[in-house]
């Protein structure tokens, strides 16, 4: 799939039928099962692939929360209310579109919901605004009652649960946290899945840790299955975090080779890789992905991880 951070130029191909239909079979095999409370009130998916590609849906803003200097959490209600779930499997994105004022063409952009696939009646996006960003500025302009046109879900990684213990390394950079968080929560919330996750999230500043509480909650809920390390590269690092309060939890600097070494050693001891052999999931800026998972990156070199064992969103 397109690298998350070269996303603007890659958004358009998502609307092309060929790419979308080609991935259809994979998506259907991977759709999460919806827990039915009873046959009568079984929720239906608001979005389903491929029918929601040509026939978009409108979702309505119910809440907007400014979570830091550049990011908003936007909550939407689904067209069918509580009788629906989003239908977006974890790790997958939806395709938003809007017509810019005086624009000749609509602007399409993918966003990964941070709500769970089986949340009734609601879908939540976490959107970072880029200076002059067309879609992100539009999304940041929405207020309760505004509507947004969405298509999808865009097929993503086909996850297979593991009933025996397995280790994964998940790496996010900046706003690339949304698919990584979504994958982690989806895997952890399956009680039959024994996958254990070591997650690294590289941010410029602790201000950028916009899903910190949610990740902390997951860690508390699944202490033996999730371990998160925040790598803070800017000057401002949580005071005393490294030395005192939370040893190992906050690291100064980028997600580095040294940071990963310990995780990989642990992963190797515990049965590294999911049922399909994928060992590392990564989503971040190109420079970060290149340094870690590129041709001459540490994973391939120092740690001997093959390209096919790495999934980049
Ligand atoms: C599968 C997928 C899922 C995604 N999920 C999310 C999500 O959950 N939340 C989220 O906030 N974004 C997400 N994105 C990114 C999103 O699709 C847009 O690309 C992003 O919001 C910027 O679009 P824009 O129209 O606002 O900016 P544009 O109008 O395309 O660009 C405006 C300016 O911003 C700069 N810019 C754009 N993107 C970046 C970037 N990544 N880094 C640095 N500068 C940039 C451009 O260079 C340009 O100068 C996802 C992308 C993909 C591929």
C-alpha cells in the first residue's frame, strides 16, 4: 500500500476501480466479525467495499476536540445511527472527499479511523492539520452538524489471529500513529489472539503524543501483550521520564537502532512474526521509514529482516 507520508500524491489511485476491485477478495477474507447481540438488532456496516466506492456516504460531525496545537479528534455519527457500525476493519482507511471553494476537482484523501470497527453509530478520526493542507484544513473547519462525504474502506493488511504466542514490532512516526494504533487495538481486543506487541512511536515533542492516554489504557488492560516506548526527538522531553519516573518508556531522540535492538532480541526469543510471517509494521515519514525499513535500513541490514516481513502502510 502507499506509504502513509507520501499520501497526497497517492490518494487519487484509491478511487480507481481496478486497484480497489483487485484487493476486494483480500478485504472480504479479513473483515472483522461483528458481534451480534441478537439476530434482530444486528448492526449493518455503514461502509462496505466495493459498493461504498462508487456510492459514498455522508457522515455527520457530532463532536470536535482540539487535542493539541495541530490535531483534532473529530467524532461523526453514521447515517444509520446505532443500527450501524462503520464497517472499517482495523488498520484500514476511509477516503474522504470535498469540493474546495472555486475548485475544479474534488479533493480525495485517506484517513484511518481511530474508533473500533464495531463501535455502534459512530466513527472517529484524528486529523493533523498541515499548513495550507487542503483536506486537513477542510476537516479542521468542520463543526457539529457539518457533514463529510466518505468512501471505503480502503483494503489494507489482512490480519490473521494467532492462538499461540507471537511477537510483533510496530513502529510509528508522528501522525503515522493512526493505523498503528488501530492495528494494535484490533489485535489486542481479540481475546483469542495471543499476539504480543512492542510499539515504538517517534514524535518531535511530547505535545505530539495525541493518543497517549488511549495507549496507556491499552497497556493497563493488556499488560503482558503491549509495551509502548515513546521516542521524543525535540528538545522538550518529558521531565525526568527517562531517568526516574518511567524508565524505558520515554527515550530521547529518534526511533534508533539501539532502541530497536532490545525489542528485536525480545521478539526473537518469543516467536517473532505473525501467522503470515510479518514481523514489523511501520508507518512514518519517508526519512524514518527509509532509515529503518529501506533498502539500506537497519531492519534489513543489522537485523536480517526481509522486505516481505515488513508491512509499511
Ligand atoms: C492510508 C492513509 C491513512 C491516513 N490516515 C491519516 C489519519 O488518520 N490522520 C491524518 O491526519 N492523516 C492521515 N493520512 C494523511 C492524509 O491522507 C493527508 O495526506 C494529510 O491530511 C495531508 O493532506 P492535505 O490535503 O491536508 O495536504 P495537501 O494539500 O496534500 O498538502 C499541503 C501541504 O502540506 C504538506 N504535507 C502534506 N502531507 C504532509 C505530511 N504527511 N508531512 C509533511 N507535510 C505534508 C504538503 O507538502 C503541502 O505543502 C493518511 C494517509 C494515508 C495514505
